């Protein structure tokens, strides 16, 4: 159950980053509300997961999901570059997160 908390928390982190960008681009007040809700839920679920799972692995998986998800959203939704070097770096982050999960 704790790993489910980490995964959902990571998705909330990606939503937070997306709403932060929406606020930056369009200055919609609802984006701030959604941003705060997504980040609050992300931290709460991370807190629940860290009651059982080791902090080092949990935090690394959470930040890795946020980083990869943020880049993915920016490529898909906002048209940022999908250069091969960037994609290799994303693959390395995913590889490291999976490796940490397998060793926990």
C-alpha cells in the first residue's frame, strides 16, 4: 500500500508542476488553488509512505517521478524539445529509480 502512496504522490507532484506552469502562462487564479491542492496531497501521501518505507528510496522515487513527469508534460503539452540527449537523461533517471526500488 505504501508504494501506491508514493506513486500517487508522484502523479500529484506532476500535476503541481503542470499547474505551476499554467499559472505562469495564463495567470488563472484557479491554477493556484489546484496547484496548492496537488502539492498538499503530494506531501501528505509522501508522509504516509515514509511512515513505513525508507526515506532515502521514497524521496528519490518521488523526485524522480516529478522530474520525469515534468519533462514529459513539457514535451507533450507545451512543445518543448524532445532532443535525444534529453531523452537519454530521462531514461537514466527512470533506470536509477527502478534500481532503487529493486534494492529497497
